């Protein structure tokens, strides 16, 4: 990926991936391997939805993998925007963490940090959060790095993400034995018939690819399976929590409120204040339930809980603890947007609230601006 931060730019480290050379932007043509996935990071600057749309429409790009973090203290400032832009462009969304550690304990600590940053950035659970191993001191360890990579992957899987190891083709021994990896090698000459590492998830075949829509150069990958395109596109984002009510709308039986939202292009505004009827620490955050917005007292924390971090406290302000009985309203940014799902049987409107996942609201209550 060659997306080192500040002092971590080491000229020799990534050259191990290059093989005998690379495909320059001047020689990329119709007879090159597919451009299925693009890596992005602060190296490329903040990406926009139109840039990703151009990549999708012109080159057939299906997925992006954005740098999330590095070590236990570096968070890529472009990750949140890249994820949001890729979602608007209809691309599959994945992330990666640049590993610094050479120990199992260190890898676990870095995985915990990567997951915290990924959640904050809105990387959907179910997406890939790969471990990037390319420091020369790690590559020199060879197969002794396998337990370290395995520890990272297992840790992020415990949080609901999928994972694999990214490294150079000539350094594949650092990837856990028997695992399908994501490997880089940049030959001088490639063609559409080139299929290096086709038993793995993908082959990153150039780090110098250019797009007319964007400045700079990009790493591009030809994928061999659906590992990086598995249920994380804008229409199939896996929520951070699982709704208790299945999303199976009854055909041609929209409720009156749902019809109104659909007629309005699925847009909503929610400026009205409402009462907090319950408060609890659930799903790793403090949440509130409003019986009105949830559609009754049988509200479920997983389906209907609203993170307090999304709410402004009208009763006592945001600098004092919210209590049951307080009046609150949605913070700016959460008080308008697009409804992502409907459930006719419960008159439910589902809204994917960024990193918090999908939350179900009663459509009638949501209509009351």
C-alpha cells in the first residue's frame, strides 16, 4: 500500500513488493489486469463521491479499501470521509490497518485500536479490516510473523469484521499458513491475461495507476473472489447491531406514513423534541429510548436504542447528564437525511446512523417534524 506516515517512510520496505518493477501510468491500457479495487489514504487526500463514481463508471472499480489506522496512535483523518464518499458512490467499503508490532500482545492492542477507529469512521461491521504488514523488520521475520498476523485477524473478527493479511508476494510467508491473502507485486509488463496469485483474494498489480478524476497515483488490485465485495455496499450495509424485526416489507402494503416518505424521495427531517423514557448502556454506548419514536413500550435496545451522542438535551443542556424524563432532540446532522429501510408490518422506518448502525423508528412519529 505504501501509505506510510511521516517518519515511517522507508524507501526499502515497499520495494520488496515490487518484484522487477511496476506498470507506469503511461503504459496502463485496455490490455492490463482489471481495476477491481482501489486503495486510498491520506496519501491521496480526501476523496469525494464524484471521484469514486468516475472510477466505477470508467474503470469498473467495485470496491475501495481505505487506511484506518497505524500502530496504536495514528488515525487516518481521511478514513471517515472516504467511507462516506464510497458509500454514496455505490462501492463496496473496506479498511486496513498498518501494523507496527512484532508480538501477539502488540497485535491485539493494535487490533483493538483499529476497531475503535473503524467504528468511529463508520466502517460497517461485516466489512474487511485487513492487516498491512510491510515494515522490513517484520518481513525479515518471515513465518515467525504468522502468529502475529493471526492474532490481529482473530481479534478484529471478534468484533464482527472480516480480515486477511496484505503484504508483498515475495514476503507471503508472513501471512498465516493456509490463508488466502492479498498480495502485491508490480511487474514491468502486465496484460489482461496476467493472473498472479490467483489462489489468493487479490493481486495488487500497480502502485502508479492514475485516474483523470483525481490527483496523484493509486494502488489498484485485481480481485479473484468476492471477499472484498461481500455485503458492504451502500444498499447492503451490515449494521453494527442486528434488528430484532426482520426487514421483509409486504409488497404493495405500505402504511400511510411510509407512502409519504417514499413520495418525498425517502427524505426525512426530525427537528421536533421528544421525551427520554429509558436510558441504558447497551452495545458499547449509552442509549435512550423514546416510546413515541419506537412505536410503543415494547421497544428493543438493539433495534430502537438511540445513542445519547446523537442527541442534544433540551432540558438541561449537553454539559449535564441526561436523565429519564428529559426532553431531547437530534443533533444537527442527525436531524435530516434519507431513510434506508422500511418494515411495513411494524410501520418502521430504518435509518443507518453512521457508525451506530441501523436504528428503527415509528414512521408516524418520524413524520412529526
